[in-house]
C-alpha cells in the first residue's frame, strides 16, 4: 500500500512538471501521461572533463631547490618534507653559530699576536743571522740586502728580499701585516719563531738557533705553540661551518631528486578524474559532477 502511494506521488509530480513545461505533449489522462513522462526521462552520461590530476616532477624539483622539503610537501609526503626542512634548519644554524665562533676566536688570536709577536724583532734577528744561516749570501748579494729598516721601520719589500736570499729553512716571505696569511705564517713556520717575545736568545750562543725540520731542530717557543693552538681552534670552528655548508648543498640535491621521484611515483599510484553526468528528467535537464579516484598499490 505504501509503495503504491509513493509510485502515485512520483508519477503525479512527473506529470505536473511535464505539463508545466509543455502541456501540448500530455493528454490529461494520468495513465497515459505517466507513460509519456517515463519515456521522456532517459539518463545519459556525457563526460565533460576527464583530465587526471597529476603532480609535476619538474615543479616538485624546483620547489625543493628553493627550499628542501617543499617538493615533498607538494607531492603529499609530509613526513619526508619535515625531515628535509629539519636538516636544512639544523645545518644553517650550525653554519651561523660556528662561523661566529670562528670570528670570535680570530679576534682572540689576532690580539694575542699583536701583543706578543713583532716584525721588528724578527727582522733584526734575520739581519743578524743571515750570513750564519746562509754562508753564501754575500757571494750573490752585497751588504745592501741587509738594509731592511727604513726610518726606523721595516721596509716589507726589503725584508722579503732578505728572506729569499737567506733560503734554507727561511721557506716563506712574510705576508703584509693584517693579511690572513700574515697571521697564519707567524704561528706555523719556525723561521718566525724569533719574532715572539719569549724567544730567549741566551739559549742560543752566537745566534745558533736553527730549524732543520727534523728531530734535532730547536723547539719553538711556548707562545708560538700557544698561538698555534688558538689559531687551530678558530680553524676547527670554521671547518664545522664548512661541513654545514656541504650538508646544506647535499640536502638540497637529495630533496630535489627525491621530490621528482616522489611526484612520478604519485602519478603512477593515483589517478583522479572528473566528469559531468547529464540527467534528462522528463523535459528538464540536470547536471551532476562526479569525482573519480583510482589508487594503485
């Protein structure tokens, strides 16, 4: 009884709708009009849009090139995105912190050098001991090679000429004051040992301090050693910062490759398409949009 009543109401509504749109097609008889309404209510499917929603490997790679993890976020691999972002943040933090530590330590060892190493003291020693270190120096040069002071100050060009003329364990020419190499040389090469203020000439009668690059070499001073340690700490800090830069570069490359691969894998796994279903209900057209999702594992 209830089912019959529903059918009656359904047919009645159809008839009313059809009659309102085109009453010339209806007879006014319920049985005939119901048949006409049903015959003129076909359902057909007309695709309007069937393009798959895909992830671009190129776009994913470009996003990760700008910010590691961004490409993975775009693809939907959120946990990998957080890992790449975390590595990037940690590496940048280490880079900044250890660069600052290196800069602070550089100030410390440079101040120590200014207080305890003197180019004048080193130049005086070199002039006084040039012939002892290289007995043949005056066979190749005249006495003017020893004139490294000008108006009470060291003439750097003349000092460098003397260093080259001495040779032997004078393996380097001193870089200008304030240059990075200046600070490296005075705490790295034993030829600069006499420039430190704790160099005790009384330990070397007749200026016989020598460095033969072997087990019998005279030792460098304590301040030379201490200064070398201070510079070493600065270099250690900068090395950590340099390794952080390497991590940043590798993290970018790894994220770019992973994002592109992930996008390609996503496209193979997931296909999303949409279409429009057109429903001719009596003499009225209705359109229903459908979303289709296909996931492959």
